[in-house]
């Protein structure tokens, strides 16, 4: 038996003054997207903003439904919209933020497992890392280079091949 270790590397920024103008803009757009989320059941509104290689910013927010499995997270809304409408463009960066009247969101909000897998698929397909910014309604900002860092033992198409 041997033991393997997985390390997670990310930067922690105390405020916007440590970020560049595009990162600040993307975080502000993610908060704007969160404010337009449809979250009547959880009261936990999440926004995602994608920066594409042509400078366009794509927004997504969580969309809940009384039949809970029918809803979608903000990240998947934004990534799937990009995939359906801007297939030729690469994603440079994604910002994720959340607001809530019932849950403390004054800390970085991280994506769920399903969103991590979806975001990684896009990163693998474009063969370039996507920078990830995570913040709550306020407070610290986590910055990570590459979705692979968020999901180090990931599942990909190799697991679907016969004989794998």
C-alpha cells in the first residue's frame, strides 16, 4: 500500500484592491446575477459570471423549482448557455458569488460537486485552465487557477472507454 496526497492551491484576497479591473468587474457581475436569481425556496441566490476570450461576459444564476431536482445552479446555467450559444469561444475566468437573507454568505461560496464536474469538462475541452474567483456577499475572495485544482480526482471520458 502507498498513500497519495492531494494539495489544493488557491490565493486568498482580503478585498478588491488586490485584484485587477477585469476580476473586480466579473465579481460585481456575479453579484448582479445573484440578485436576479430565482430562489424562492432556499433564499440562497447564487450568481456566476463567465469572461470569454473575446471579452464578453455571460451571466447565470440559480433557478429553483418546487420539484427540487428540476432546478439548476448558477454555474451550470452560465456554462450551458455558453456551450449552446458561444461554442467557439474559450472561457478565461468565472466568478461565483451568493447572497441570502437566511444564510451567512459573508465568506467565499464554492461550487457544488455537479458544477465542479461540468466546469471541468469545459476546461478539459478547451485545453486551457479557467481561473475561478469565489466570494460571498462580501469578505474574502478565493482565486484559483484551473478547475482541475478544485476537482483533482476527476471523472472524464477515459472512464467511459471500453476496457478502462
